[in-house]
C-alpha cells in the first residue's frame, strides 16, 4: 500500500510540474503580447494618442533621420528577382510579388519560403502578367490583377484557386474597400474615359469615375504601366497620375472631394511636342504614392540626371497641403505600412564574390516623427 501511495505521489508531482510549465508559458505569452502592444502603434488610434512632428521632418536631411531600422527580414528557399509588392498577412506571413519573374510567393514569419500562389498560364488559377496583388481581410482571400488577361483571380492563403472574373476595362492598380465588397481598378492609360472602375467581388462593374484632366486628354500616346497609383485610407480614395503633381481625393462612391496641387522643388511638369507626343526627358514621373497614414502622404519621384535617374521620397502633409521634405532613396524603396505604423523598405544587396545577386531584403522601420501626444 505504501508503494502504491508513493507512486501516486510521484505521478501527482509530475502532473503538477507539467501544469506549472504550461501555465508559465501562457503567462509569458500574455506578457509578451502586452509588451508588444504597448510598444507598437495601432493606426486606428493615431488621431487619439499620437501626432506627427512636422518640424522634425522639415529639418531632416536623409532617409536615416526619418526612418529608424527596427528589424531586417531576409528570405530563404526561393530566388526573388525583385520585390514589387509586399503585404503582411494576418498570420504574420509575407506575401510577395516578384517584379522580375512575375511569380507570387508566401514566406513565413522568419523568411522561410512556404509556397507559390497560382501558376503561369491562361487557365483557371493562372496568370500571365500580374501587376497588383491585395489581401481581402473580409473573405480572407488574395486577389491578383492580371493586366494581360484583363482578369482578377482569387486564391486562399494556402494557394488554392477560388474564383476569377474578367474586367471590362484596363487596369494597373487595384484597391479593396474596407468591407471587402468593392474592388477599384485604376489605369493611367485612359485619356478620354474615366480612369477608375469599381467592381463588386462577382465581377459586376458598378460605376466609373476620375475624368482625365485637360492636359492628359491632349496626349496622343499615354504612358501605361505600374506608375502613379491609388490608395484608400479613412474612407477616402487618393489618386496620383504620373504626369501631374496633384493628389485627387474621392469618396468611395467616386465623388471628387478635392484636388491638391503640390509645390515641389523636384517635380518638373511634362511638355508636349507639336505632334502631341510627350517629351519623356522633360518631366519628373511620379512612380507611386504607395504609403499614406495620419495625414502624411509619401510620393516617389524619379528625377532624371546625367547618369540616368534617381528616386526621391517626397513627404507631403495633407492638412497643410504642402511638401515637407524630399529625401534621396538610394537603393531603398518603400513598400508597405502595417497596422502599427511601421514602414517597410526593400533593399537589393550588391553581389560580393560572385556575379549572382542575393535575394532582396526588407527593412522594418519606425517612422521617427510619429510621437506620443503629451497629456495635460
């Protein structure tokens, strides 16, 4: 009897030990999550608890003065030519569109390759030239815009094909409404028709909006491609055409609220020759307004010089309708802003010993001018 009692006592002690370990792990997880939350910035609370230090932006001279590197994300297991689109999924995994191979990949939180999305071709679940990719938090699906097939294709995050539909009008950029029910497709190539088309997720076109300016209508051969851009934030749609240094602001139903003309030391207005062709060397094209949060708008300009062109990041403060600063991007390129105010930049390392390029890396950066409001 004593032996049985002793065995039971040992078993109970062992069980209590495992319970203690499990409870400790749960407590540690809760503490880490709380610390993470306290040290992060939720964009939804920016207007309540944070402000933008305008003076700090204006006095800075370089990219490193505005963006503080907090983490470096490296990718393994799959060759990446260039990172053209970058999205962080709710799982923490990274969704990447390769600008060279035109493939779409998912990497894990630590940069390990997990899977490809879709395949090359024109059949179901395939694409030929995807120009944009978005994640829809409403239905948890990945949407791919293919400019060659004039098609939008949807996949789940495991890469399984869900559905697709053809679009009637050309598009190079795509945004999704917060409720997940609308898809806005934007093309810079329209000179006589509205430049934005709105679809529902079944492919039905609901309406079009954004008429070209008188200047754009004069152009005989417009530029098309992934230039200019469109973003949606706080219930407003912001659009920039690559030819004009003007931010057009619309409601979700396509009503034009305001057009903001910006004064820039870098931007040069394009000139048209006698045959209505655009003089490419005469102006500074707007590559993309990729980032926008809390009244701060980031615009990427390509400034020509004797040796080619250099990319600059213009920081615009919308409440004051002006450019605060312009900083040289060098080999960095902004891709994404997450829900906590971190800005993600792409960087292509230079080859060291061989001629083979390493995979591009992504820098997770804190936007330094984002400050806590002083209470009282």
